[in-house]
């Protein structure tokens, strides 16, 4: 299973991670906006789903919010 994440962590996301789902290996920061809940995508009972992540600015300078991203969709590098 993925390592435990915490508020302030920067992570790379798998394609279409979260409910907004427009990411494609975007780098995002876990923000202290709401509590995490258990993941509903995988069978790992320790996997968490984080309420809000904000991405780095894209090529147009826009920052995107991603909602309800599970730890099983977070990685430490873009090549995963």
C-alpha cells in the first residue's frame, strides 16, 4: 500500500484522480480542508481519501482543485 500521507504533502496523481478527475500526472498539495475518510476504491483498510488537493499551476498558470483523492492514486514521483 502507499505510504501514509499528511497535510502539506506534495504528491503526483494518477490520471483522473479524484472527483474532478482532470489530472494527468499533476503535482498537488494536500490541504487542511476537511477530514480524510476511508478509501472506497481499494481494499486496504488503511488507505485514506483526502477531501481537497490543489495543483501546481498548469501551463496556463491555472491552479486546479481536486476533490476526494484516495491515497492509492498518489505517488512520490511522476514516473510511477
